[in-house]
C-alpha cells in the first residue's frame, strides 16, 4: 500500500479559524495514526486576498497547538516549495496538455456576459452552468480564462470515507474554470496538480469542498492521474445551528489563545468537533487521540460548538498545572499594576494562585480574580449586608471578626487557626452573618475563595485594616 500522506492546504486570507485548525488536526491525527506524513501547503495564488501576516499566523497557531507538519514552507521537504505562489512554473505543462488534448479551452466570455447568462438560466429554472459555445475550439482563440470542457451526461461517483457514496451529474457542473491564463492557476486545477505532485493519498477537508470533488476528479481523469481518497468533515455550527462565525464570538485560534485557553484544551476540544471515540469519554491527551482517532467515527452532521464544554475542559487542564507552571503561563495575562506591585513575587504569588486555581476557567480571568490581594478593593458598602441584616448588626459582626483576629497571636495566624476560632464563635448560628461581611471587607466581591485562606495570605495587619475600613464605609452610609 502507498504511504499515507495527508495535507492541509489553507489560503492565508484570515486568522487561522478553528474549523481550519480542526481540519489540520484531523489530517495530522490520521497521518500519525498510520505512520504517515502530514503536509502543510499554502494556497496563496489569490494575491489580493492573501497576506503574509495570515500565513505567519497559520504557522504560529499550528505550532502553538502542537500540530506539527512533517513537510511545510517552514520545514521544507522533498516536494518543496510548499507555497503555490512559488510553484507557478509547475502548472503550465499540465495546462498545455489539457489544451492540446481538447480537455480545456479558452473561454472568451466576460464576467458580465456570464452573469447575464446565469440570470437567464435561473429565470428559466435551469441549472446555472456555463456550457461554453467555444468549448470545442481548444487552444483556438488563445485568450480569456481557461476552462475545462466538462463531458456531458456523466455521473461522477466517489466514496467519501465519512459520508459513503456521493454522486454528481456532470451536466450540472458546467465548463468550470482552471486558470486565469497559462501562468495563473485557479483553485480546482492547482489543487489537483499539487496533490498529485506531493503524492497526497488522503484529502481530508471541510464539507464545503464536496461539490469541488467531481471537478477535481475530472481533471485527474483527463490527465491520467490517480484519484486520492476523500473525506469531508462536518461544518462547525454555533449554538443556534448556523455556521460558526464572528457573530458567535471568538473563531480564530489566536483569539482563543488571547482569552487564556490552553493548547491542550483546544486540541482536546477540536477532536470532539465531529469525532467521538464511540463512548462517553471526553478528556483526551494528544497521544490518546492519535491512538483512538478514526475517520469512521467522524459524524456527517454539523458539529455544534459548545463554549461551556470548552471552559470546562480548560478548567480541568488548568487544575492539572503545578502552581509554578501556572504562574509562568499567566504572566502575559497579569496587568502591569500587579506585575510591578512591590508585593508581587513568586513567593507571595504561589499561595494566591493555588487558591484561585480550582476556580479558574481562563488564564485571562486571573488579573481580575487576584486584584484584591494587591490593592484595597473598592466596593459598594451595601454589599456588606448579609440578607436582611441591619447596618448596625453588620457593623457588630465586623467588630466581632476584628476581635477574633486580635485574639490570634501573630505567630499562629493561619487559615486553620482562623477557621477553628470563627467556627467556634458561630456555633450553630448562620455562618453568613459573620463570614459574609468579613469576606466582602477583604475582597470587595460577591464571589471569591473563603475568608480564612484570604486572611492567611493578606496577614493579620492588612486584614484588620480592611475590616476597619468596611466599618467606616458602613458608618458613612448611615450618616450620608
Ligand atoms: N484553500 C482551500 C481552503 O482553504 C483548500 C481546499 C482543499 O483542501 O482542497 O478551503
């Protein structure tokens, strides 16, 4: 059997979309599973829409995800160059051959004429396929766009590795375009030549390319080239079941990265966008995915993008990090006012991050979550009130907390000592009466870890200051 060679052929016309990254990943998994080769080839012949910044983003995002191409413009390889724009000379002989054999011809019609024809055909309820009157002229005219002379009355069938048998009627395809001229190839033609020259055995790509497949098969047939195996992946849909787009939020890998998702999370999440192992497992490492992945388990129907699952997976992968690793990872997400704070340093930050780690869903949340450790929080004093408690009672509750703090000697000030003292004071009473105003006085927030852990980190002195400040705030509220 010929060696397995898969490829991703992205056009650098936007930031790497999660759908394209998923396609890259499935190509990678399939190749790795079968000891094959994953090729990354850049389709940049559309000069107006292609951009080097987008190309760099494709390389960087895939590298960040850990999806490493065996052959690419960066790695090089036996079939270099891997950029279409650098391969232009290789297409011409194939085009010449198609023109010589009468399988291709120069179409003299302008865009406006074609548009008028399309409108007319649609009005007549006929398929809007251009069947060109010049199709038998071969090289004849010698100018205009080069088209394929599509045979009439054929049924073209291929067996998709995910969807099974798919057939198209050739009459609906029309005489499709191959190249703008002898030196500027267009997608359907260029992709066939590249896939052939790079010995691609499996074309795994998005379902939006299903209707291009019969065109590519016709070109292969006319040139006597083998047809690779095809597998078309399901679309990625937003929660409203429409195609995933900006409207639904982040779509580019770099955006997910900026938001503080880990590469392990995205890799795991992307695998589940259309694939499942046949049971309910949802958490997989890269090595496990290579072991279990199978095109036979890829679904035909659209894959719904579930942001809750993404956050859940990310929280799980964040929890697996050691505090030291996590501190390293969150550096880019910490605002300068924390990084430059005199109290900031690994020694002080480790207990803080260990406390927040179980609740962290995204690295980007961290600045907001740990802010109160470094800055005295601002908050609405009304937040200090527990349920229907009056301001006087809230004040007495804070005074009681203060007294408990005072009673613990500096050297014994720890979360466990605090917990023991406070729980003894509360007895069978409502915990919130004492602990809610205390926690708000320390953090200024509605939700945070418990007050004992926070107090242990802040220290007795800072704890006292914050509780007193809360009592002043309440007084001002009463007086104002
Ligand atoms: N450049 C095409 C795209 O980005 C590639 C299609 C293919 O894989 O054949 O959609």
